[in-house]
C-alpha cells in the first residue's frame, strides 16, 4: 500500500498505481514528475500527493494562492498515519535545530503570540455596511484589507513547504457536511486538523460535486520565510501582528501567525462555530455551542436534547435511565421534513483518542506524541431529530429566576435566551448579533419547532450531581406535553409544580419556581435596553413585540 493510501478504506486503490513495486521499493523509488505550474513564477514540485486528486474547481484557486505565498514545495495531505508520522518527525527535527526548550520553560523564556482567534476581522468587497462592533469583531475597509494581506502574505512561504489539507466537518458525503481546504506551512496545524475533523483524499471527490461557493478556502502562514534572519523566530516582529480575516463576499479565510492552529479547541471553535455561523446564515442552517444528550427511559423511549451552556455537562445519572452525553461542544442544526435535525461536525473517533494532553506533547515532548489510525467515515453521533433545546445560565445571587422554564413558544424562547446575556455563542459568531437572532426567529421550512427550556443555576440550585432532578421534569414534559398535572402555566412559561428535591439541604420549591412580577418587568426592560444597545437600528422588529407580549401577560 502506498503512503498516500488511506489505511482504512484504501483510497485511492493501490492496485491502480505502482502495483509493480513492492512496499520496500516504494520508499526508495524516485517520485514521478509532478509539479504545479504557476504563471510568472514557475513550477512548484509536489513532494507528496498527486495533483490529479484535486478537483478542477479548486486547482485554479490554488495557483492564485501559490503565486502569492511562493512556497518551495507542495505536499497534498491525505490524513494517513504515515503522513502523521512524517510530520511528527519534522516537528521533532525542527525543535532540535532551533534549540527550542520544552514547555513550560519555552513559554517562560519566549511569551507566545496573542491568540489570533481573539481578534477577528470581517471584510466584504461587495457592500459597504456600518456595524456596531458590539461583539468585538473588527471590520476592514478594502484598502486596509489589501495592505494587510500584501504585507503579511507576499512571499511568506519562501523556502518552506505548503501543506494542502482537505478536511470535512461532518461525515464525508453527509447531506449536511461542510468541506474545506486548508493551506498552511505549519505541520503542527496539519496534525491539529487531523485530530479535530476528517482528512482524506476522498474529500476531493466530494468537493468536486459541491458548489465552489460552499467550499471553505482557508490560507494560513506562520510568517517565517527562509532564510530566517530574526533573532527569535518564534515571535513575530512588531510590524506584523497576528491577523485573521473572514471574507464575507467569498468563502475565504486568511490567517497569519503561529498562534493560529496550535490550540485544538480554538481551531475547532473557529471553524465549527465562528466561521460556520456565517455559512449557516447564508445557507439556512444554524450553529450552536452545545452538546447533544440522548435520553432513553425504561420503556426504550428516546429523546435527543440540545444542551447549550457555558459549562459543558459531563455526567448525568438516574436509576432506570440510559443517558449518553456527546463529548463535543459544537452542534449544527438543519431541517428535514419540517423538523430540526442536529449533527456534530467534529471527528468523533479521533477526539476520543487524541486528547488535549496528547496534543500538548507536540510542544513539550514531541517524541511522545501518539499517532492514531481512525476511519474518517466512522461516526457515532450522526443526524438526530431534536426534541428540545435547553439554554442554561448561571446567575449566582439572583434568587428570583426560576430554576427551569418551559417557554410558551419558540420565539419567546429565542428572545429570552438571547437576552440572558450569558450565551456561549455571543463571542463566537462572524455575523451581526441582530442577524444571528433574526436567523433563529424566522426559519422557513420548519413546521415543527422543538420545545425550548431555560435553566438557571443559582445559589439555590448549584450545577452538579443533582441536575438529573431538573432533567427528569423536562423529560416527563417531552413524553406527554398535554399532561400538565406537574406544570403551572405562568406569564413567562410553564414551571414545575414540584421537583424531586428529596435529600437536598436548604432547598425549597417556592424559591425555585417563584414568579416575581416586579422583577420580571425590570428584567424585560433590561433585555430591551440590551438589544437596543447591541443591535441598534438593525434590531429585528419581532423582538420588541415578543417582549411586549410577555409584559402584557405579567
């Protein structure tokens, strides 16, 4: 089997190429003439991979990027274990040559660059718009974008190898899967992507049958062209700060600096949430920083619930129940047959084994970094119909918020959740907050909305081992929504008449389900002011009407 073949699915089929050579001879055989011709620049050798893999609709774009970056060679990645081992060896050799001390000494001696994900810029060539910048996202003019891009990326890969990495967010060939191609000169970034999403040569076939406008093109450079003349090659000059630009008029991202791509969680959040929020907004689906919880009762009745919270839910136990909590914190919601369907874009199998501490070894002890083989098509968490969405917040010292609310409608649930000002999505979107909320309020094609619940963990009910008591009430509401024997209808939604609080000290039901009219009128007024401040004139008109309807019921 060739090094470029997938160890699991054997794609491309080894028998179709070089079957005359034994595996021993393949390692020493001279590679065939394989290069990319770039006008006004010349031929760039392809040291691994095959240009025939790349779909024609991306090849033209690749030539344009190569003309800007000017790498010495190109490697087309396939996600194989052989490739991962080669990249690991490159990292070990590079650290030895540069004399980089293992972490944490390296951090003490050379403070790392600020994380580029924390300073996202948005650029659109096709329209001039005015934004509030209330979410910390900065907007670039055309002149600023062109100047910053030219200063950082022109010739930024001279003397270096360009890695071309096709990856899929979701199962390859899936209906709701998003495809992307990452260009980078950082082998650490390649290994990082391999541990988060799915890398395979088969992705090129999927890209060929996908509209070019729906394939993400991401370009990254660490900004270290050879020969290196900086005293400390690990730190960028003051004139070249980290840089991340999302182009709103193209499916394109430009990333500059070694700070990008070296934190698996931030890479996952950027592609899975930040950038995907924009793609979903354009194509009619939704992104959430949320987990999927599968509930199965003793009668084998199953519900899938989306749990959105700043704090991931790690464990839920209840006698007679089988509760499975997905280990991922990104969920995409699309609709099928009028219902919400959820998928999680991360690579389940790889995230199970390639833990964060293992990836950290690339910086401390790269020789101990473990390489795993996984089937890029394997998925445990596929497409699920969503029964409910839970928005959980934590407001300590605020005893007037009920512990759990079933909202009266989908629209009320969206507005109350957005107004809670504690959403893990608010700092992770690449579109205006007003557009994001409006996108959730109006969903064409959805005829059956999931139930929405709000949970507040306060001083009366601390998040932890007793959470199952809240979920028990939610689960019973989903089993029979028409049964209101344990639900009080109030102006803000349905509240539990009783919860199983047996064994809980200093917990009283009246403190958990009280509706204070004065408090809620003030709360709704604060929400209205918050929406006005953060959305300005772009605020969806439905918001004021929804808040007014709740106030009138109070």
